[in-house]
């Protein structure tokens, strides 16, 4: 598989988006961990909502990166 500089860059941008998505989920879990460990219902509920938001955002960014990688791979092979 011979890659042009543009295709190589597209792979890197996709990989960076995947890593950024994983990083968002990891940092988000560390951020909401104190809220989830509280015994108060309000703090725990807020922690669950924030964690769900971080997971949703991180997954969205990672899937965008994965789509870029797959689209680039398909374009290179055709």
C-alpha cells in the first residue's frame, strides 16, 4: 500500500481523534470520580450525568477518527 502525503496525514488525524476520544473518557472518569464516591444523591446523580456526557463525547470523537481511518483505507485500496 503506497500512501501519498495527504493519505498519510489523514491516517494521523484519524489516530489523533481516536486518542483524543479515549483521553476525554479517561479524564472525564477521573473528574467525576469524587462525585460518584459521595453518599449524597444529588452529587452522585450529577456525577452519573457528567460521566455519561464525557463517555458520549469521547465516543463520538473516537468514532469520527475511526471513520476517517476507514475512509482513507478504502480510498487507498480502490
